């Protein structure tokens, strides 16, 4: 079905009806009243249209804006109050007028509840159902908070500071720019007008309708008037006032905006963005241009989120939109393409169809995460993004969802803080992974047809998961040969995945006498079986498929069977007792798989043969990730899990190595204070050396995209695990750059910089460190700035690190506010010894840190980050002493500080349970290595190890 402008008027009535009935019927499940506190707006008033006029002031330090808004509303039931959202804006109560059919209604009083962000109009007489207009004048602050309508700045090549005004409204910040009904289902149309200086440009969601000449009442500013938008949520409204310029396609319907000095870095975003938008048009069957006639993207210098999908005006951090050939890395380029794909997917999933309430945020973010790699893969066909999705999103989601603190995909939320909290790994990565699972068990044709029907049915409205299940069910029913079994109901299946937290551990126990396998399910917990006090019985509908040594069926991802939520186990027969089986083909199902020790042993042995390549690359990554996480949680002995990694000496593919590096990162952290750490380093280096030697230290013109990503992580690990040839090469390349006559012309390839900078700085002196700091100050390319900031924390010099940490909380450091917290993280993740440096800095400077960040909250998050690296009783005691001594001043951070202690205690407990077994296995394995695998490797004393080995900031966080 196609949509046109004349149809939108009729859709207003449909949307209002849907919102009213849904809101009333679901109030019990989406709104909570605690001590008479209800964060949801009443159901009595529905917005229809906003007319917003804004005048931002960006000169002479007067960072304010004036605003007026006329809101056309429909009162749907008799009421004596109208409640809107407003926050951090100063409403002129004397200007507030409510009218209907030229009749003005007397307002008896106006109240504001700061906790609920409610601005309430109380009327002398009740309002009858009908249409009304609310007029309000107000002023606001263009703050530096990166929320609401806020200010940002950039510095020109001549050193001049220039200001811009921009927005970030998701999820609850539109109310900081204009009084509104700030809930996602309360859609309306918006007509926006913005005043600005003649040398500035204003852009918004819709195209420009007209402009005006100088307005003498506002110092000869000019006005830009925008066309009226279709029905949309308040959180998607956006506007920017700047002196930016743009690069566009031929008809200027697709533009990418940036500061003029960076305009030459927008070319890739213009090219790839148009291709991705066209792909989403094709997939959804709904033309984007039926909603908006143009698409603007803009790179904002100060931006808290990575990017924001405002309908028709997508905003980005600079490094996620601007690509500079020869300076930006391959990872930068991939991030730009995938983030554009993520935001463009939102134009349909989130913008055209929004969630009824934030409880269903995943209907936005899960689909955007899924299409992030899917759409990009249709444009950048050689990047092997299907493999990368598994290690970039699926594996981290498994980790996050194995914690007791996880939450269901459908999560009840009420307050602004609770809403903000679910913009997390569960709503993004887990939801995207579960959608990927759904695509495989439905089949591509049914999946696409169902999504098209969902978007058609719910266009310009607000949806729940049931609307999605209904559309997918209809599509499956209409398919002549659906692959989904007739006894499987989509809603029944998917409710088990979205309404409960966690995921299953599928255990395959083989009977080698009867050639049968019993398959059972239980919830996987990272702290191990029985670690939770939760008495809920978690069960799922689980799609099952498998391959075996006799049946190499790694291309068939449709389920061959299901474990139902009511099943304790199922039994499958017909397998050779002398050959392995592997379940969860291409790791499409969102679950882990464990086997009996014998099957694990057969898998480990087979991987060490030349035939290992027969096992699908994603299943090789799965075997590493599953086995080592099962061992970490106590479901499997490390003596069974670690042998799976032996075969890595012959592994060349990216995904299995990415899974291995993630697993090794945890062990590298936990064993940093262990007597077995030296053996750990030797073992890992022996695995890495063949691929390290194969990839080398130089880029080749024949390198594939993924090879460049692979070389960076391999080189970083080789250095950290003790390869002197690796470390000496990094130091050599950095010193060559340091000694070059023109520091603006880097002698280091972009894709090697992260490795060279970090490893080259470890033992470098202050002069070399200062050289890179000066490069940070000199470059105006955001991607380069971010890379340098991360690398500067790799130094092993305590004085250098303390000075760097001090810079991060200085208002004169030139580090942007969006990047300051990353400095602290880059230090304590760079090396085990740096953990103590970072902690000591926090202890000695907690008051200054709190003042810089505007409160103690940041102290709490810093302590939790540090606690994850605490692996000795001495470090634990220091943490306890600090929290005890400062508990009276920690305030809101006290809870986070106490949780940090618990996290550190868990680390110590884990070591008590597992360290001895790991150390024993490593000792035997290292003893079996006849000679060093890398002639440049070195074995050094434990004390020096603490100074030279790191978790790393490149792919190890």
C-alpha cells in the first residue's frame, strides 16, 4: 500500500482512535502509581498539531531561546484539567490561553510538578469533548547538557569559536524545548518556524516552505518556515541553527551537513546513505518520500548519543558521519555505514510506526540493530557483516542477558530515569539477535512479507508486539509453502522471548550405547547454576537444528524441531556414537549449547585436523564463545573448554578469533595477579603467532575489508602477550612518525594507528606522549581525535597518566565533554598496573571529579568500572576502605559504590573457584610446547608483566 499527503488527514482520526482506546485499555500495564505518583499523562487530551516558533540567541554568552507554541488538541472526555509536559523552560503564565471556536476558557490556576515534569492547566469549568487550542509563550536555556534544545560549538581553522543550536529529544527531552504531550504514542503534526541570523541556516524535519526578510523586532533576524510534518512523536522532532554547509545529490533531496572545514569528509555519507535508503525502500515496500520529500544528515560537534533518527533530519556525532580517506580507519568507515543504516531503518521502525510506550522500545531499536548490518551488507557486499553481527552484537547480548540484573525485552518502565535505563544491550543487541533468530525460523520471504504488512497496518500509528505477531502470522498463513511448522504459533513462541529475561542453556547429553541424545533447557546464568534467588521457572520455545560429522548441514538454518516451553526435554536418535554433533547452526538461535565431555572432546580433536574448515565459521566462533563462557559460569570444566582453543594455530577467519579474543580478555583480566599469568601469556602467544606472522605489520593492496580489522586486533594481542618483534615494530613506527619533518602527514597507515599508538606509547617518554597529545589538539577530524584519546591511556608512566587524568577533568583541556569520561576508561583498561593508578587518582581527586561532572553519579560508575578489574585482596581492601571512609559524602553514588564492592568480591570468589584448575591446565599445555612459537617472544618476571601486559583499549573493553 502507498501513502500520500491527502491520506494523512484521514489517518489522524485513525491514530487518535487507536491511541485513545489502547491507552485506556493498557493503562494498568504501562503506568505505575506509587504513593500517588503516576508518570503517565492522563488520557483525556490528544494533541493534533503543534505550531512552534523559536528564536535562539547564540551571541555574547546569551545562550537562551524564546518560544511560543500553539497546540491544537482534542479533548476526548469531560475534564477540568489539561496536563502537558514541560521541563527546564520558563513559561510565562500570563500568556497561556485556551480557546475553542473563538471562545476563551478561563484558567483558574496553573501548576508545575518538577518531579513529574507536569504543567497543569486547571479550568474554572469543565471542558466538554471537542477541539481546543492552547497558546503558550516561554523562554529556555541553550545549555551544554546535550539534551533538549542545546548549544554546541566548533573552532575554525583560524581559531575562531562558532556556536550552533541543535536538539536531542529522545526519549523525554522535547519538553525542554516546548510544552508538549511528550509520550511516543501521542503523535501529532508539527509546523515549525525558526529565526536566525542571515548568515546562518535553519533545518528541521520537513523541507523549507518559505523564508522571510529581516524582522526588526528581533534585531533583523530572518525567519525560516518549514512545511508541516506527517503524524509523528515528539521525540522525533529536530531542528538545527548553524553556519554549516552541505554536500548533496543532484536534486538536493539528500544532503549531508557539516562545518565548512569538514565538508570534504561528507562524500562517503552522501553516497552510501542514498544506497541504504533505497535498500530500505525496497525491503519495506513503502517509499520514504511519501512521508518526507528530503533527507538531511548533520554532524554535530557535541552529541551525547552516537546518532539520532529524527524523521527527515538525522543527527550524528562527527566520527559517525564524516570519513576522511587516509585518516579514517576501516572500522571508522564501517561504523559510518552501519550507523547510517541503523538510523535509516528507524525511519520505518520507530518513526513511521512508533512504540505504544517505551516498554516496547525494542520495536524501534531491535529492528534498527538488525538492519544496521543487513542493509549495509546489501551495499558493502564484501565486508562479511553477517559474521561480524554475531561477534559484535549476538555474543555481547548473551553476556549481558546472563546477568541476574538483566530485564525482559518488554520491560515496564515509568519514570524518565527508568526509560533512559533501557536504552541498553537488551533493547538493542538482544532484540536484534532475537529478530535475527525469528528471520531464520520463519524464512526470509515470510519475514519480509510480515514486516511489510506490519508497517502498512500500523503506519503513522503506535504499535505493540502483538501487532507484529499478527502481521507475521498472516504472512506465514498466506505463504504457499511456509517453513514454520503448523503447530507452532508465532505469538506463543515469541512471548517466551520478549516477556521474560534471560535465555536458555540447551544441554545435549548423548547416550553412546543407544545412539540417542536428550536435549534439555534451563536458564543460563553467568554466576552459575543455582546462583539466583529468583524462583521463576524460565522456559522458552526453542528452534532446534544441528549438523553432525556425518551430515555437514551448516547451511540449513530452519528449525528441524522445537523444544516447547512445557517440555522438560526431548530425545533425538540416529547419530553415530563415534562422531561429533553441533547444535544451533550458524548460531541463529539465541541460546548457548553444552554437551557431555565426550562430544566436546570429539569437537576439540576434529578442530585440530585440516578438516576443521568444514565447520561453519560462525559455529567455530560459537564453540569458542559457548565453551569458555560455560566454563566461566561453572557449567563446564576449564580442562574441557580450553582445549577447544588449541586449534587456533590454524584458524585464519575473523569471527572465531574475535570470539577467542573476547574470552581471552576475561582471563587476561582475572589472571593478572596469578602465578599462572606467565603461562597464560605464553599459551595465548603460541596460538596467535601463526596468524600474526601471516598478517604481518604492513597493509597490502590486496587486503580485504575484514583483513584490516583482523590485523589490528591480532597485532595488539601479539604485543600484549609478549612478542618483542611486535612491540619493537610498534615503537619503531611511532618514533619514525615522531621524528618526521611534517607531523600533519602521518607516516603510519590509518588502520595501524591504534596498534602503533598504544603499543608504541607503553614505554615512551613524556616527549613522545606530548607529541601525540599535540596531534590530538591539532587535528579537526573527530575519528582521529577519538583514536588518539584512547591510545594516550596506554602509557605505563604513572606521572604521565596522572597528568592525563587531570586533563580530563579540566575545563581548559580541549577534550570535548562527550569524550572526557573515555579518558578514565582508557587508562584503567590499558594495563593491570594502570588500574591502581586510576583508582589512586579517583581517591585523591574525587571532589574535583564530582564538581567537573556535576555530581557524585560519575564516581559511582567509575568505581564499578574499576571494580571489574579488581583481582587481588589488596585492591579489594583499598576499595572497601575508600567507600567506608567516604560513605557520608558519596550521596547518590553510595549504592553504585557498594555494588562495586560486590563486583570486586565476586572476582575474588571466582578466582578461588577456578584459578587453580586453569593454572594447572596452562602449566601442562605450556610444558608441551617444545619451543617458543615466536622467536621474538619473551618471558619476563611477574612484576614486569604487571607493567607491560594489558587488557587493552583496542577491542578489549
